């Protein structure tokens, strides 16, 4: 359900950005530090959005990889704990009742 809401919000944002870009079609001067160019504002807006999406996508990949590593570490720790538990269970020796023949029975006190 969370993913569906993300898709819906993404579509709404895309529509808002597209309308905003279409309304702003005037030419603007873009300074690239070493050169200047005259571009339509719609291309500057869409280019900026695409660069922002690319940055977001790359950061998301890093986050997903970190989470995968954390899951793998947790699974390894779980496996190790299960192995230790199985080893402890196998070490337990069942204590059987031992009949003690050499000890005389204690008389029970009567009241």
C-alpha cells in the first residue's frame, strides 16, 4: 500500500512540474562557469528535475545496499545463534533417577 501512495504522489508531482515547465517557456541565460548559453526555461526546469531524480535514485541505491548488508548480517547472526542453541541442546544430559541403595531412608516424622 505504501508503494501505491508513492506512485500516486510521484505522478501528481510530475504533472505539477510538467505544467510549471510548460508555462515557463521564455529563454534564460545559463552560466556553466566556463561558458554561457541561452536555453528555454522549460529545458532548465526539466533538466534540474532530472538531475534531482538521478541524485535521489543514487542515494536510494546506496540506502538499499546498506539495508541488504544489514539483513545479511542479521541472518548470519541468527544462523550462528541457532547453531549455538542446537549445540547446547545436544550437550544437555538427561538426568536419570538414580537409586541410592547405600543411604538409609529417613524416617518420616509423625505428628
